[in-house]
């Protein structure tokens, strides 16, 4: 399985969108400062997760979310996922 995920900084409230095959290992890398774009901005928590059969699908979804360039869009995704 592959995942498209949204993390939120517990420090600043900012979001980070990515994709991975191993969500726990990836979250640990973000929180250990091993990811340049999220370094010094954590701790991070998973606030949204979608599951896909292939890496291509997960990457496509990541790019789709990022293309919106909208905090409101991300917040709406998170809100809808919590209602399900």
C-alpha cells in the first residue's frame, strides 16, 4: 500500500503534503528532522491519510492536493475525513 498524507505542525499549524509506502517511518523521519522541508518546524502529526494500490496513484493525488495551493482546501479535506 501507498499513502498520500497531510501532516500538521503542532508548533505552527502549517501543513505538509507528501506520499510514502511506510507512513510510520516517514512520520518519524519528519519528526527527527531528516526531511529538509519540514526540519525545525515539528513536531508533526498525521491529520489526513488516503490509501492507494500504487505509488503512481499516491504521487498523483499528492500533486493534485498541492496544485490547489489552498489552506482552505486542505482544511476541508481534513474536516470531511473526520466526519466519515
